[in-house]
C-alpha cells in the first residue's frame, strides 16, 4: 500500500506564502502564524507579483538572517554587558528592512504531484532537504515534509508488525 502513495497524497495544500517584495519580517510573521496551526511548517513559498514561483525561504535561512541582524552590532562581541531587549528590538527593525532575495532558495526541491513516495524520499536524500514543493506547471500545489513521508512509511510498517 505504501508504494502506491504519491506526492499529492502527502502534500499539505495549506502553506505560507509571501510576495517577492515582502520583507524578511513579513516572511517570519507568516511562518510563525502558519506554525500555530501546523507546527511542522518550516517553509514559506515566495511568489512573483504574477503568481509564479520565485523560490522559497526555510527556517534555517530565517535563522541565518536573524542571527546576522542580531549580531550586526560589534559591541555584542566585545562588551559582556548587553541590553538584549534593545538588541532584539534593533534586530527586528533591521529585519523589516532586509530583503528576501538575500536569503531566497531559488532552486527549491521540486516534485510533480504524481511522483511515488520512493522518488519523494530519494529527492529528500539527494537534495539534503527535509521538504519539497509540489509543483504542476507554474503553480505550487503544496509542500511535502520528510515527516509526512515518515508517517506514511511507518503507518504500514506498524500494521505489519
């Protein structure tokens, strides 16, 4: 039964999206809101103004951006007495001005809706990512996470044992 599963069987069709002109802070806000409903959510799809896929930004890229903005102040590395609340406020301000382009994954792992589960798993292994976009034509239909594949694979395994 497991080998009959396709990407569209496992994909999540409700995923966070921002336009290409959104700030980094907006991407963070959209991902955080998505995580309330779906704690596994870790990818924001970035679309052009015409609605086509421009790329994606994942949790790790957001961490790098926030780290870069928080650690921008050289005083953090020199002085042990840091007002972390003020530093965080400064970082938030910097994030609102940072562009997504600097952190955008322009070649995200892509699956076709009818690709079987073993090809999905193979893509995760080859791309070294734990997510992939399900795309048909120019349209992003959903996101598949490695946790979704794991659940599908182990569902049948648990029933056998």
